[in-house]
C-alpha cells in the first residue's frame, strides 16, 4: 500500500533567502530542504560507516555546491 | 511519509547543447527502505528525463563492503558486491556499471617532518622550470585565464570511463562569477598551483575546500597536472604543499576526504604515499534511454 507522497522542490541558493519561499510554500525557511540533506547524510553515513561525509545544509545549497556536475552530492570526484 | 521527509531524488542537467545526460540520485533513509520509495522516486526521475529529452542517466551509488560474488567495472579497475541491494536495484532498472570510485581519508594533522619531506623530495624531482604559488580564496587576476583552462581540462582529462561527461568550458568571466558566489558560501578554497616558468603559464593545480568549522573534514577538490607537464612529480608537490598550507592557515580539521576513479592509479598512488587510506567505494552507473 502506498503511504507516501512525492513532492518536487528546487535547491535554494541560500537558506536565508526569503525569495526562496516561492517554490515550496509560504512558510519555507529552509526546513524541507534541510530535511532532504538530513536524508542524504543518513544514507552517506550508512554507506560509508562514518559521519565524516555528512554535509551541513548550506554546503548543499546552490551557492555552496561544487563546480562539477558529475557527482550529484555535496562532495565531488577529484 | 507521515509528514516527514524520508527520501529524496536529485535531477541535474547541463544545457542541452552540452549533451543529453542527466545526473540523478535516489537516497532513501536507512530506516525507511523496502517500502517502494526508491522505485517511486526512480520512476519519477526517468519520467522527468524523458520529458527533458535526456538520453542517458548517470548515478553514483555507494556500495557497502560485502562478501560474495563481485560485479567488476568494465574499466578493469574495481568492483562492487553483486548481491548488494543497490546493485540489484540498478541492474533491474537497466543500468550498467561503468566505473568504481574510491573514497579515501587522510587523518590530520600530518606530521610536519613528513609533509616537509614530501614537499622537499618532490621539489627535487621537479625541474627548476616549475615554481609553486599558493593562495586562499579568490584567484589572483594574473592567473584567471590559466585557472579557467585547468578547470576545463578537469572535465576532459579526468578518467570518465563511458559516462558521457561533456567538456565543461570555463572562461575568465565564469570563474569570476563563480568566485563571487563562493565568497558568500560556506567554504574557503586553499589552492596550490605550479607555474611553468619558461612559458609563465600554470601547469597544474590542487584545491582543498575548507569549512569554517574546524571540526569538519576538509574536502579535496580538483587536482590536475596538464598532460604536457606530467612526469615531473608535480602531483605530489601540489598535494603535499597544499596540505602544508592548510595546516598552516586553517589548522584543527580532523581529516581530508577525497574521491578518485579506481583506474586513476597515478593519483591513487600519490594519495597513498601522502597517507590516504580507503574508507569506501561507490559505483558510477549509466542507463541509456530510448529517445522520446
């Protein structure tokens, strides 16, 4: 039985940018995006067995993301 | 699920003129797996890719160590456990393993005598034609064009297996705009470059991404030595000198984390000589989509 919903959101440029509220709802202050980063961090910790690969949410914003687009995470391939 | 975000998918593309690949990712919180979330998100991503006229999907998936049969990379370097859930999931959805990447960790601080020794040894091996420069933050104006070239070469010269990585062209203006944004971002770059003195052009670079919080690991970003300048131990010189710079300008971080293609044997040998050790592996997978 399906007991979940899917929702599309964009990656904000900054967590403190009020203009970013438009795409996700009037009460957006980054909470939903932060929650997605927490999912990322939980899966990375599970996969690598260390929390050193966790990234704070600002690092995963557009302004904090990496130059390369060839790895969809907050870290990148050397 | 019940008001909580428990899974996410990422869809990332470049302008269509730069190819038809979409980089995707599906991550389900470990406590909420085996409920169809990954399948639902993957279906959404493939629909989105088709609507966007993308013809290939690339995904990087962590593979935990496990005993048993291995699925080998077609590059001839590295493998992933064939029985892992993410491996079976991706194979069932028509993805092919293209490359294996190694995540490595260097514990900090690196003893001063070790890092000094590595710098000295590599300087002795390098010709006097090469000179080291270092800075943090913005690129000095005199090096903007050369840095743009080095970043462009990262997209063409790094091992990319059959992953459809397009050339990512950097210009002086793009770099300036990137650094404008980075100045308000959460990390500072610590950079070492080598100049080829006869031509007064840069031959190589390495970059560390440093968080303001000293308890966070440092991320190893780009490292490249242009093909025409390889064989002079410049990669080791850059790495060792940059670690020394990091420890001088931003001490206290616990480690440096880096990712390398398993077939990038030269870079891995440099990293191992510095003291990096493997902490995990991930597969780079590709699926070719039927044109819409």
